[in-house]
């Protein structure tokens, strides 16, 4: 009896298009040093502020930095940084991220919404996955030392797409001190371990509030929760960032960049320490990357 012939399955146009996009993504990612995914299991912990400020502080040290906002339903990166322009199209067929005065490159869905910045994005999973892949493949980021990725809360399509699309991404997990936040963040840490995403460490945001009148530190949301959870989950606690009403105001006004130049400010000091830790965790430390800076 003759062996049956196995029918040849020809790739569909969609298969070919995806394969081409995969090659484009791979080539683009090779030009980026480190990719840091800022995530949290819970909303309202200041994750976007942490992502934006971390990117600003890295750029202020001379690193080439990109900031990718994949929070498609609630993008806030452009507003935090006062980015009031769109993407750059300096030559035909080439789309580049928005460029701030400090040299930070930004990409967010808000930059392609036109005049209606308050339009709701009502997308299911496949559309969101496709958009995130396009942000990486179709946008020409160029040579970067760091790409900081701000994801929405939870462990759904967006962080999973980043983890699958950027295999060497590193996670920075943000929490606040209270238990209701810590419980959700434990899920984020377990998500990272399940998808083999390297965990850089934990950032406890809103660790305390700096009183605008007396300058004293007030633990509005409790104290020590981040340190206890970091020990319990065996991850480093990289920073405890206080809340300062002056810094909150800067973010609301799109002037977050001014924090970089503040002196004797506890929030600035916390971010300086955080960035020191992030840089030290990379290959070659600060010296090697700084030599490649613009």
C-alpha cells in the first residue's frame, strides 16, 4: 500500500505579513539596549508616573531613551510630559516617535487620535495585540540605550504581548504600601515568573506624603508594606518613592521634567537612587551605556 501524500499547506497572505512583521520587530529590537516594562497588578498606583519619570531621569544622564505607552484605554504619558505634538514623518514611509526637548522619544496611542484626545478606545484583544506590535515594528525608534514601556494594570493582553514580543524585557513592578495593592502586585510577580520575564525589582510608590507646610513625612497608606512583600516574594525593593504635592502638580500640568532639576527634594532623590539601581543592573553599568549616549 502506497504511503499517503501529505498535502502542502501554503502560507496565507496574513501568515506572510506576520512573518515579515516579526523580522522587522527583531531587527528593530536589536538596536535597543535594554527594555524595561513598568507594570502593576492594580490601577491607581502611579505606574505611568513612575515610567515617565524613570525615562526622564535616564535621558537626563545622557542615555538615548524611548518611552512606549501601551496603555491603550487610558494613555497618560503625553499629558504627564506635556507632549502636544504628533509623530514625526520627516521622510516618506518613515514614522518616528515624538521627540521632547530633552531628547526623550515618546509613542502613545493618544498621538494618533487627532483632536479628540478624550475619544474612547473600544478594542478587543486582537486589535490591541496588533497595535502594540505595530508600535514596535512600524515606528522607527533607531538606536536606544533604554526603551521604557508603560503598561496598563493587570496581567492581560498588553503586558503579555510585550513579554511575547520582546523576549529580553525586564519588569519593574510598582505598588503602594496598602495590602489591597500588594495582593494584586503579587499576581504581577507570579505573572512575570510564569512567562519567564526577568524581574528587576519592586518600586513602592506613595510610600509617604511630604507635608507641604512642615516638610515632615506622613505615612498616609501605611508603612513598610513594600519591604515586607519584597522579602516575601524574594524580589529586590529598588525604591520607596514619597508623594510630594508639588510634584503631583507638575505632572498635572505636563511639567514633570522639572523634577529632574529640583534640589533637596525627596522624590528626586528617590528616583536618582532608582535609576542608579537600574543602570547598575545592566551589562557594563553606567560607563558603557554613557559612552554610547548622544
